[in-house]
C-alpha cells in the first residue's frame, strides 16, 4: 500500500480559488481591514458549513478520507466550475491509500487496431497521445499537419515541449498563448488524476525550470479536462489553415490515459481543399517512441 502525497497541490489549488472570490461575490461584508485577497479561510468554512479548524486542515492538504458531501460543500463555497470540481475530487481519490499499481500507470502499448483506425481516417488529421502529450501514433494527414513538431529536436515527440521549448512554435500556432494555456491546464488535470506518474512530474519540472511561461501557467492551477474548439496554424506547405479539433479519451486499457485528437474541416470548404493539398505533403512514417506509454 502507498499514500500519494499531493498535499501541496491541494493546498495551492484551494488557496488560489479562495483568493479569487471577493466577499461581495459570496454575499459577505467586506470589512475595512482585509489583509488577503479574496475570502478568509474562516469565511469559506462558514459558507461550506464546516468548522474553521477543519477547513484550515483541509487547506493544508489533508484531503484523504473527506466525504463527497463535504467536498461538494467546499466546491460550492469556492464557486468551482465543473472541471475544477472534478479536479478536487481527483485530488481526494489520489490521496487515499491504494495499491500502487492502481494509480501509477505502466507501459501500456497501443493495440495495432488503433493504427488501423488512424490510417482509415483519410480526411482528418489525427493522432493518439498519452496524458503527458507524447505523440504515440498518427495517420498520414496528422504527420503532415504536425510535421514542424514531429521534426523538432526540442519537442522529442511531445506537444508540451514543443509549445514551450521550441521558438518555432510561436509561429506555427497563430494563437500561441491560447494553445499554451490549454496544454498547461490539461497537464494540471492529468497530474491530479495520476500524482505518482514520475514521467509526468519530470516533464512538469523540466518545463517549469526551462521557461517562466510554463511556470506561471502551472502556478495558476487552471484546469481543463476536455479539449475542443478551433486552431489556426501557419503551415509551411499550405499557409494559414483553421481547423476544428476535438480530443477524446480512447479506452485502450485501464488508466492508460490515451487520447485521440482529430482535426477536421467543413465539407466542401476552402479549408477542406487545403487538407487535400496537405495530404500529398506528408512525412514518410508514423512516430514510434519506445519509452512513452
């Protein structure tokens, strides 16, 4: 049995959410002498219906064993959104004593049928990644779209490294800031689910030490569980192209955290013609990383 020590994550997350709520927003008097931004711990305790001593202990990171009902009350008091609430519950589950292999992922290879599926998707750029955003497999159009990342020495096949460590990413993504916000928030949610993923922790430490752009986003504790929308790329072969994207869980194995991401264009649109052009401009082979489940 092992206990995952995520007390620092619990402490920093709760403190950051408490700091963003004003007394007026919570329906409390502000008072003339407030030393801290947002609510005091005692005020959160009142709103959640728990004792101040109990809430202070929770905000020190002692979340293991807290009931779902009490976590719900804290989530309401802090006005957490749906994804933030899910993250709080993930932190609670991760803090419980469990068999180590239940919360620590092993080397889960992709079944060959996943590559067959990708290869059959001829008018969508698609790839499969793990929760650390290592790209594990792509189709031909996915290799063509993400050629700048897949050939980047700084990225080493990882989208987060490409975002923050390769200067060329700022040109490839038309909205680099929005993409950077998204990748950091997705990694934060992943760390909440799998706190003993040593490769994930190593990646976060690497990015935090290498660039303040990531470190600042990591410290904000923003959470994102689902990734969808549109992205604009400045692609070397077809110029500016805007595509709709969606990332979804791929149930390949328990706790494997494999994600399928697709990029598509509206049928009959000029963007679809750009995808057809891009399909003829592809890298020769799908990436085959050996050490990233």
